C-alpha cells in the first residue's frame, strides 16, 4: 500500500543532514537561506553538516544518530541529504 505524505507548507520544518560524505557548512548555507527566507520553511540543521571524519561527515555512529534523530522528530516534515554516497550504505541497515 502506498502512502503519500502531506504536501509541505510554509512554516514546516525541513531537516538537513549529511549521512555520507563531508559537506562544508559554507556549501549548505545558501540552501538554508533559500529554504528559510524565500520559501518560508524552517530548517533544522543536523550535527553532520560541516563535520568531517576522514572523507565522511562524521563516524558511522554520528551519521546514523543524526539521521535517526531527524526521522524520529515529529516536527520534521521532510529530510534533505546534503550529500549522498557510499557512507549511507554503511549505516542504512541500522536505521
């Protein structure tokens, strides 16, 4: 059975995480500005944005914890991944 979530509306919270490779905060800041100021959303920036552990955005545990926190937060209506890749395959089975 397919379930279509409700459409996003102004004021909704969008979570931003980086569950894979490293992404500097500077590269995400324009996205945050547009989401907040131009589109009217609220953003919740995860702990993995701007964090670096080798070429990942944190250890496997940190990335897992950050993504799981967004998934569990009832206020977060959508999650955007600043970066995808191999790092997510290392944690996806533990969500």
